[in-house]
């Protein structure tokens, strides 16, 4: 395996820490190595010229600065596979109720550039492919990362078969927000009860009004009080309550739900990795109340996620 980029501020070692935490947890897991997302499905969402730049590792420096790290040949290969991981997780969720990609959640990537540690937008790409191939008719993207899912919102704008719900810190990145199907901006310092109250007020109504048949879940843990880039104040218990609520709302309606990793930042990648692992295990454990299986589809261990 080629080394991760040495330039940039993103901590790529987080992803191996997530895998180590999952494997050491003792929870029954089934790991899957995803195939790369086919180029034509990436080009169905992203500008073909930009896709070519990524595939040939020739992304201009101005775009690399927006992304936050250089797009090396190694990164080019990884983002193709992590996009495939979200697609694979959705396929496995249709069989088992819930599955997770242990990477991706790259919700800041835009049509002709990456941004915010995101290269390709796996959520938009997977949602589009699910509908185009007849695996779903209406996809709900639930984005509970601390940052607004601006890329996903802009890439799926004006579509009536994809609904984007973003619950995020109002004053956090990006400065210029996109318009999701429904945005729920939160004030700095919102705690467990405040976050869950907002989620309870909006999410069930979205399920009832939009009536999705597939759910993609951006399960960022940068809502945590100790997160380096967050502005909210959830505890470990609060994130667990959040995940149980989201998966429970989907599964009691008989809907498959696939999660992507999303953001989580700190000085110690092991601590952040443990936080992500607990989130995926909580989701799988909640699903186990509805299904007699515990699959967690683990994609690649490296990708930008915002």
C-alpha cells in the first residue's frame, strides 16, 4: 500500500484506528472489500473533467487546497473504492437491514471540485446509482455531521426522488451554506437533549412526508463535545442516543439504512476511531432488534470526510 500524503492537515491514520477498534470490540462483524465505483457513475454526478483529474492524479493545486490534501495516485484509488463502499453498504443493507461503510461520508465534494477533506461525494453518487439501477425509488439522506452537507445538497438539488436532511452547527464550516431539502441549523453548544429534541421534531415528519424506500446516513461523530472541529456538545451517550433513534426510525418502518463514517477530529486518532466504532456498533445493535443478523460492511480505511 502506498503511503498517505505527507502534506495537508487531515489525519489519515484515523481510518486504521476505526478498523482496529471494530476488530477489538468483540462485536460480530462481517468485513467486505468493496469494488471501485465505476467511472460512469462518478461522472453521472461529478464533472467528467474533474473525474479525469482525480483518476490521473492531476488535480490542480487550487482544488487540492480546497480539498485539504494532495490527490496522489494512492488517494485516487482509495476514493474510488470508498465510493464503492457506500454503494456496497446500501446493497448489504437491503439484505440485512443495516450495513456501514467504515470510510467516506464525503458530503462537501461538489460538481467540479472536492472540498473540506472530500474528493468525490459518495452519498450523492450512491443515491443516484440506487435510483438509476432500480434498487430504490426514493432515497433519504440523513446528514447528522456537525458540518452542513453542502455538496450533497447542491448535487441533488431539484430532484424529487432524493431528500437531503442536514442537522448541523449553524456557525460551522462551510461559511456559505447550500440549501438542503430541509436544513436544521443548531446554535453553538447544543447538548444531548437539545440535539435529540431537534431530531425528534423533524425526522419522523420527513419519513412520513417523503416516504423513502432507502436511507443513507451520514453518521459523523464531530458533534462530540471534545471534537477539534465541532461546535456542538454531545457526549458519548448523546451520540449513542442519536444513532439508536435514527436506525430505529428507519427499521421500524421496514427501511434499509446504510451509514457512512463522516467527520470526527482530534489529536488522538485512537480516541476518534473508538468513537466511530461505537457509533457503527450502536447502529448494528439497534438493527439487531429487528433482524437476526449483525453485518457491518467495512469499506476502505481511508478517505476524506467532512
